[in-house]
């Protein structure tokens, strides 16, 4: 038993000491630059909070908000939805880099991560109340000719807001991908436990947001 445990630990240690396959070097570089772009796209909307308040969650109030803060709203929409593009590259690079540590977990984590970002891009929306269709409704709301037309537009906005702010599979899969990949990053000498721990903590964020 002791010999078997020792052999297993040596195999795990050897796997963790393996370097990423250098033939994927361009992907790793793209992943690094994409990670920086991801951080930038997160910081821009955070800074815009000091320029304008967060979008409301009521139909009529949100349509008025968009009309008054259109540039801010569109910037937040582009940034939060656009996060999915660099995230796709980051998940792919991480999964490939970690195949030498645990091929199965790296493949599952990468698959979850890429699937989550594809879903996010297909939805084209993001909490809090960020959706391109709401910009169109806001423009129509400003030019509406009567209360009945405005009420119909508010009802349509309420439906979009409910769909946008609902629990998203994209967020759940993102959290699962981050946790899985971070778990095997602990055993990779080229990442280390500190970065892996940060990833594990960050992975709880999307899960809490979607719950």
C-alpha cells in the first residue's frame, strides 16, 4: 500500500512539473493578451459607475435612463458582452496548457468555459439590465405618440429585462470552468497555488451572481 501511494504521488508530482507543450506557444501568448483585454473590459464599466448610476430594473425607468445615458449604457453593454471574446481565448489557452497535469479535467474545464462564452455571445445581453434590444425600445419610447404606445413599449422592456437578469447557464458554466481549471492549476509548477487560489475564489463570483 505504501509503495502504491508513493508511486501515485510521484506520478502526480511529475505531471505537475511538466511544462506546457511549446508547439502551442502562440495560443499561450494570445491567452495572455486576452486576459489583459478581459481585465480592461471589466475596469471600464466599473469606472463608468462614477459617471452615471447603475441601470434601473423597471421598464419605463430604464428606457428613460438609456435615453439620458446612451453612451454610458452602450459602452457597458459592449464591454460586458464583449468580455466573452477574450474569455474564449483564455479558456482555450488554459485548457491546453493544463493537459499535461490532468487531461480529463483540463478538457472538461475548457469545454465548460468555451460553451459558457458562446452562450453569452449568443444571448447578447448581461445583467444588470444590459441588452441591445432595450436601446431600440428606448428610441421608440422617446418618439411614442401616446400613452398606449408607451405602455406597450414598457411591457416589452419588462420582458427583456426579466430575461436579461434571469439565472444564466453562461454564468453557471463559467463558474464551473474556473473552479475546475483552478483546481488542477494548484498542481502545475508554472502556475502555482497562489494563482490557483485566486481562481478558485473568483470562480465563486459568477455562481453567486446567477443564483
